[in-house]
C-alpha cells in the first residue's frame, strides 16, 4: 500500500493516505512526525522536517542520516517494546518512516507535576514498574548483541500505556554501532541519565555506557528498589560492570533472589 517514492510534501501525501490526527513538531531535533489514521490501521510517521529549517542542532542532512540509522536499527532488532517499521518512503523532504502507532504517555514530560505520566508511573506497584524495566532491559540485551550502543537515552524515549500495561520504546535514532569515541565532550542527553564518559572528550563509549544509562533509568523510575536490585544498580553506576550483558545477568539474578 505504500509507494517507494513520492514527489509531494509528506503532509500532502499523508492526507491522501488517510487522516492526520496528530502532529509532533516541538522537538529540538527538527523532526516532524504525524499520527495517521487509515481505514484499517493507525500509523506513526516520522520525517526529517523542513529541509530549509536551520534552527535545530542538526541540519537537514544530519536529520536524514539519523532517520536512516533508525531504519538500520529497526531492521536489525525486533522486540515487543519496539513499534514495527512498515515502510520507508522516499521524498524530496527525506525519508518517511512509517511505524505502527502505539498508545501511551511520555514518561519524560512534566516530571515534577503530581499528575504527570512520570509521577503516575513511579506511583505504580513496584511489581508493575519492575515488569516494565525487565522489558526495557531485555530489549537492550538484543540491541547490545546486535552491536548497538546507547545514545541520548532518557525517560522521554519511553511511552507507557497504563491501561494495557505496555511499555513502548521510541526515538533510538542516535544509537550507534559501537564501540566508538566521544568526539563532542558533553554529548547529547539528559544529565540525570548520562554516564561520566558521555561528558569526557575522547572517552570510549561502549557496552559499559549502556549498562550505566539503563541502571540510572531504574534509579529514576523505581522509587525504592529492593535491596538486591539496588546493589546491582549501585555497582553499575559506581565501580561499573564490564559489559551490558554482565549487568543484565546480575539484574536477573537479583530479580530471582
């Protein structure tokens, strides 16, 4: 049902495909995304935004490169937490990535507001939070095995459907095949989640970085980790595990304790 290439603007094409019911264009990245309802399906369509928009931190070519990186990631790993990528449609405004639509609320919005999704998630029974973290960690086991290293991950990359108890992970465009070196100094990301090497020019960014950031995610989202799990999270963010896989194995062992 999707063409290989279109010659009209993305929004024009999507309006022909179905009904645009949502538009997301407040991202610092410069990406513009749409929720599209067709007669039989809902889609989330991500684009590189306006080619002439020079205000984001990445220029148009950089935004396109990240979308193509997202395609490579989606084609290399499948997981229940990742929306299915159905098609990549080429246009003069760059590729349109057509994903399944996932219901859910962003866990990174309005963190301090008592009624925010972030605070409501933290107020869930610990067993439900842990189940979501288990899914997130299982996803990263697959990503790590495929060679992907964390990039700019924080709670804004998480959607949670409170009714269905379903976690969805989005916006992994900045993940990279690793290991690699920090060429920026202070890398992109949220400070409360970032590893020390993500602030240090020339430092190696590798599977240990993924372990640190994912451990910080649990410390942010789980108010009172059980002592065995807290010990694992503390080790991951202090003396450090040598790999993501050893961190995940320690997590699973502590979960079974």
